[in-house]
């Protein structure tokens, strides 16, 4: 996503200054399509057992919400669908009780990836390490070598599994510290870092996000980190890509390649990922995914692509190439680098610190190379902030 500041009255004389600002402040587009695509198949997203209709033990009786839907799981499936993947949401226990129903499907409907978001209770996490498909694990109890889960759902990516925990906002902070290995890993390569080698993974709350929550109700804005002692990766082939910035002894993002050594002495059958976010299903609002920043969502999509074995190119943000303002006619022309795999949208606001961005042009077809659009800014306010976004 890229930002541009336009001032109609003074634009002609400040054109070069504006161009410099535009280029230096270019933010992130969403995921750049990879050069290769995975074989067709289904991504299974496991969601919590308590969403079924066994009323006595379900979320149907939790008056504080969120009810029988994990909003984060649904949002996860939505963004994957927007990026071209077929998703199937299933109750976690269904994969345990009837695995052949899901892993014995007729091609092309066999699962190619399982995502366990952490919206479940740890006791309900299905066995995924023996299925021969990649796994993205958001349940903290299952990324290490916990004794009580060793025979079932552990991925054995780390030693010291009992050190794993959820760190819920605001204790964990919103930033991930990227390791040296993370900078060079295909998932994060090219992702802009701040001066402290950090990425802001969780956004700030929207101004009215919790405005209508009943007193004592569950907040709409809530995020949670899935953490484990980073030293637990020693002796395994797990690579820690990101640390909790507020406690850099804790890993929050790690990967193990297929064939890599695990903490139980065996080798990973497929690619495993310790994911950066957990839905915090034990009484949480399960909206963690919805609180990701744009770059957090970008990393998620790139993580899925990596897990599926797709060839990732280093991320390249939108670069604005030229801004031409014609003060006499009140028109501004924007030109930016684009790719054919994206559509583009232009937003505007008069308050860059607020959340009230309005769409002023959308469904701009992408192409490999330069795109330009001319906007009539004469009827609008004298100062406006614009941003360009690549979709999905």
C-alpha cells in the first residue's frame, strides 16, 4: 500500500517534494503472487469443537460471545479464498474421529495443508504430523514436546514444550523482532523492517471498535501471541524467524522444512510452521486474525505459499513513479509500478491519523509495468491524503 499527500493550492511548486515523500513513505501492498502455484487441493482449517450443536458444552450458552463462529478462522478462510485457494473449515475433533473422511478424499479434493489456528482447546487438537501434508500450528501447546500431548498432536518443532504460552495484549506488544535468519528466509525476504529490525504485526484498535460492547463483554479488539522459549530450537532443524519484541527470549514465528530434525529425534514429513498468531480460544473473542496489520496478513499469505512449496519472490512494495499535479485544472495524476496478478484501489482521507479512508477508485486492472490514473481533486478539500492498495 502506498501513500500520497496532495495539496491542490501549492501542488505545482511542491511536486518534487511530494514525489520524494511518496517514494520514501510507500507502504505495503498485499501478497505478491508467487511465480509458481501449488497443485490444486483443499486447505483444511480446524475450528473449535464447541461450535457444534452439543448444547451442554458449546459456545451456544456463552452469552458474551462470539457464539458458534470463530471470526478469525472465517477471516483466514476469506483471505485465502481471495488469493485463489479452496478452503474447508472443519471441527478439530472431526479430523481425529474420522480422518479418512478428510485425508482419503478423491483428488483433487485431498487436503494440501492443515491450519490449526488455536481457536480450539489443546486437548482437541487433532494429530497432524502423520498426515504427510504441511501444517501451520497456532496452538501453543502443540508446537513443542509437551509430555501430555506427545502421542497425539505435538509437532516437536522445539524442545522445552512446557515453556509455551499465549501472551495476550497488551502484555506482548504489537511488534515482532525479525532474526538474522528471518531476514533471509523466503517468507520475510524483502518485507520492510523498522530501524530496530521489527515488523508491526498487530494493528492499533479502530476508534469505535469496542464502542458498543456491553459492560463486561468480550472486546472486539484482542490479539495474542503463540510463544515458546527460542532456545528450544537448538538441536532441531527449526529456524526461528521472529521473536516477541517485548521478550526476545521467546519465539513467535518458526519453520521446519520437510525432512528436518525434530525434538523427538524423527524427521518432519512435511513443512511445519509455528505461526505468529493464536485465536486464544480459551474464553477469548477469537478475533486475533482480524487484528493483523496489512503486513501481518501479507506474511500469513506468504507463509501459506511457502508451506505449500510455492516459489516465493522477494517482496516488492508498491513504488510510486510519478505524481503530476495540474493546479489550474485541479487534477492529479498518479503513476506506479504494478503487477498483472493484482487489482488496485485508491483511497482518500482528510485525516491521515484516522480510520476513515474512503474508496475513490477501485477495480483498476493490474498489468506488469506502469499504471497511471488521473483524479479530479478540484471539488474536494484543499489537502487530501491518498493511498494505493494492491488487492487481494
